[in-house]
C-alpha cells in the first residue's frame, strides 16, 4: 500500500538590505508498506504530520526566518 501526504507552507525573512523576502514550499511524502492488521492503516496521518512538521517544516521555517 502507498500513502502520500502533501503539505504547503511559507516562510519569510529580511535580507541584509532589510528587504522582506519569502518562499513557498510544497512537500510530498510517500510511504510504502503493509497495512497494520489491527488498525487497518499504513500509518496514522496525525503521526505522519507530526514527523513532517518536526523533521522538515519547523527546521525550514526556522532557517528561513533566522537567516
């Protein structure tokens, strides 16, 4: 089974001259694996969202905001 989660997010920052710049991001994560017999799911989408936010979205937004 395959499952894909698509997220869109934005980040902005000020460059050295003080101008505000921004970027839009799109991310697709696809997981493959067997369906859990107990839950009937490959993964709980809340868990997948938490991993994506922690590992990708927060670091990118933090980088874009700080630098």
